[in-house]
């Protein structure tokens, strides 16, 4: 009667990609999930949306929460406010305002100086010195050299001890990879954070600019299918799953019949490495909206670049020479007790997590598929497994999935709902979250390998 348009409620659940009715509803969880929810709430003071999505896989969530709690709150080389500030620096590097917002609150809660939040230049010089390593770990870890480590360890009054640096690096990689999960699963902002308010402004002519910034593309698109995804026939999706399973069967038969030579395996690796550079997201894709977080890091133009572009040659790292199992684990555990064990457990859970299902099929051995995904990501960073036939990757991973993988791992802020919807359309959302968990942790070991190689060169 007054001519006032009532705002429409914003209620799309913890993920922009997964329909709210298909997520785990609080109050309807089983006993294991309830315990994890209680632990998360007790630790964080909230039940955040990452937990509400990751709980699809309780075993992984338990390991994740345990590791994060140890890094942020238990005894360690770094003071608590430094830990949260490093989390802000790492999340900002990938433009993840969701994680930045959470850690800004935590930073202030543990007594952090509000002036530091005005920009990295207001933080202590010791933290500013970490900026170079932060950007390289986030975007081009293969460029890290022993000189980068030496500079941090030998900067007089602002120097880092080796134990402090290990703690900082684990925090940086933890939040770089958590940003990948956040964007890869379309995690929505918390209700008390920017973009997560209970109401959004009324539309003008049934269309609102805030629809774009919140990841909505109009009513017609949202209701294009029951799940808001790209319309596709059941028959077409079933064919995708059946074809993938048939390829797995054929590849296993080929393995049993003959084994490629070491020369041929090396050739296939180089071919896959080159082809991975041709995989990129469409330039007209919309990225998830983020507020300006650039004040928390330097060199805003620095980002991911394929490591062999423009004639640049980066030597291949053989896992047999530098690996998490043989080098990284012992180094981290020696300098930051128990963290090596926690990370090792999480890596193994991410890699081995399976319910032996593929869409509607039960009792399926997914090990071949899991290894293809894991090794494809490592291949993009120039890391090779001598005993793996890289020809299997092109057989098992279609282009739409490769686009999703590369985007989530290399430029997570560019991940879109369309990318999420377009690969393996018959798979359950819980299965796609499983792949996102794997993507989150598959680039942890190789970053550790780079750092381990550097530490080995320094004879530390």
C-alpha cells in the first residue's frame, strides 16, 4: 500500500553450486556428523559453510578440522595473531574474501592490531618479507629457489627461524588450498559477512545487479532444471558414466597385456604437460564476486602462468628425487612436531577416499580414476611419476573436467557454477565435493616437495 518493495530473502544454503535441499541439514545429521559439528563449533565459535559442505565426507572433515585446529590454536613457533594474519595474506592472494573475512574477525579476537588490516605495509617488516614467498607458493611454486629461503632466514632483526618459516609455509599452503576448495564448491558467505545477508535488494524489472554479484543469473536459468544446473537428459548422462567405466576397463586390460617402455612413458608425460597448458577457462566466464582484498598483499598483477610458456624451460621434478613421503614429512615433523603426521594423514585420506561408487554404480574400483586426477595436477606443476602412464589421463578426464581441475587448482577465483555443472553430470554432489577435497590436497605434497628440495640444497 505504501509502494515499498519488500526485499526477497536470500536462502541458497552453504553452497551456490549445490541446492540447499541436497546438503546435509543441521538437525538431521547422523551421530558422527553431529560430533564433528560440535567440534567445529567449539573450535571456531561457529558452524561455518565449509564444514557444512565438507561434512559429505566425515573422515576427511575430521582430519581437516584437527589439522586446522593445531595450526591455529595449539603450541607452535608463531604467535596466534601472526597465524591469522598469514591466513589473511594467503586467502587474499587468491582473492578469497570469504576466508579473509573469517580471519579478520579471528585476528582481532586474539588481540591483533587493527592497523595491520589497513594494508600489508602496516604490518611488521617480518610479515611483509613473507609476501614474495606467498605469491610464488600461490601461483608459481616451481620458481622458488634456495635464495628465497636464505633471504628470509638471514634478514637480521626481521629474520625468521627455520621452525617459524615451516609453520608459516604450512599456513600459507593450507589457505591457498582452502581457497581452492571454497571456490571449487561455491561456498557462500556466512550470514554475518559481506554478501551473506538475510535479504538482498528488490529487483528492478525482475533483474537485479546483485544477482550477478551473488552468482545468480536470472530466474529462468535458476529454474532451468531441478538442481539449477545445465539441462541434460538422463540418457546422455548415463552414457557419460558408462563410457568412463568402459575406458577404465579397457585401460586395465591394456595394463595387463603390455607395459610401455620408460622412453615412451617420458614422452607421454611431456605431451600431457604441453597439452595441460592449452586447457583454460573461457574468457567470458563470470568469476565469483569478491570484495577488494588487494591491500593484504603486494604485486597484484602477479598470477598463475604456465611454467613452460614463451620458451621458458623448468626442469621436471621426479617424485623419486623429491617427495613428501621421503623428504617433506621428516623435515616438517622435526621442525614443527606432529604437523607432519597430521598433514600426512590428510593427504592419504584425500587420495584414498572412496566409497566404491560412480554415480548410480556400486562396487567400482575408482583407484585408476583417482590416480589420474592426482597425477594430472602434479603434471601441471612439472612433477612426474616414473611408474605412471600419462596416456591414461586423456582417456579418463574429459575437457570439461580438465577445465574445472585447472581452474580450481591454478586460478580458483575464476571457478563458476557452469564449470561445476558441466563435468560428469550424473555424479552426485557428494562425489563432486570428494573431487574438490582431492584437488584441495593434491597440490600440498608437491609444494612441500619444492620446499624440501630447497631445504635439501641448503643442507638444513
